[in-house]
């Protein structure tokens, strides 16, 4: 038996928003520890890794490990039927071929349940090695989204260049060239408005704009985003999810042909 | 011209 209760179902709506542009379907692996998801996008350029710890939920029970293959368009249809303040309960029997989503209004006067068929997915799990990154940049997630959106007008690729002084995002194309430089913030009132850089070595890498823009669909999950970079390895774009855990996106860099 | 690499080049299959 699997059962997870979430008083604010808006978190799951935001998670779905954050993955459905990159993934058509995904396997939600449920265990005693929580819910995990790992999947590559269709072109195998990026990888999404989601971790929701069981202790973040208001109630959580998972007697046996359960892998739920889910069509994300179907799940989106169901989650659209939930009010943001509804209490969500997800339930599945062991070895079930369906999962139930139950939404209760705060005053408990409206209760809806939706049964969704699970699908069999041939999932490929990849091992992500522990990496000491040369540069770790933390910045407001809204700022990162704005930069990705602005630069995507100028080219297909964004060059991210990080030094001790700051981080520079650049794009170039038919229109011309664009450069956005962010310095570390000296002092800010709110921690979430800060730009901080931990640098061991300067790094410059090139990435596809399209994927960065897809990652920013997670902006609603966290006020801050963390970018981790090292030469010749994938970029990690991480959004913390409150008391639950995180969503991480890995993006393979582009190389000179 | 930049070439897009696959994420599979970096992470091993479990």
C-alpha cells in the first residue's frame, strides 16, 4: 500500500509544471524514503532528477517499493482539477496498474477522486557521479529565468562564463550579440535576492538555450536557483523544494565541432 | 559551430 498526503497540493502542480515540457512520461519511484524520479528528455540532452523526501509529506506510507509509470499529460489533466488549497492524497495498492488522486477542499465539503492508469515504461537509470564543481552560482530564480528568456532572442546557445568577479551570460546570432553580467551582491536585505559565487577555478561552457528555458519552468518552486559548473561536464541547475528536497536538471554542454 | 553532446556521454547506465 502506498499513500501520500499533501495539505498544499500546489507543490505537486508546480513540480508537474517543472517537468512536463521536457518529459512526456516518467516513472515515479516510491519508497520509504520518498518519491524519486529520474528521466532524460526525448533527445537525451538533459536529465531531470526529482527528490521528494517522505518527511515533507503530511502523511506518508509506502509498504513496498513501487514504480509508477505516468503519462504526464494525463497527470496534468487530473491536477488541473485540483484547487490550489485542496488537500491531496495519492494512493496506490501494491503492484497496482492504477493510482488514485483524491482532492479535498479545506472545509472538506467537496471531495473528488480521479483514478489514473499507470503505464509500463522501459526506464533507463543513469548513475550520476559525485562531482566537485569548480563554480557554484546561487542567484534569484526569477533573475535566471529572465536572463534565459532575454538571451534566447539572440541565439540558440548561451555561453556561461564564471569568474571570481561574477558570472557572464552571452548569446550571439543574426541580430547581434548580448551579454549580461551579474556581480556578487555586496549586501542584500533578503537572502533570496543574493547572487553568490563559490569559485575554485574559472569556467566557461556553452549550453542550448532551449533547455535552460525549459528548466526555468521550475521557478515557482524556489526563490533561488543554484548553477554548478566544471569544465567539460554537465551543468547542474538545482531548485530546492521547501521541506521536500529538490529538482535538479543536468544539461550536457555543447562543444566546438 | 557548436555541437550538442548527449547527457549519456557523461553518466553511466546503472
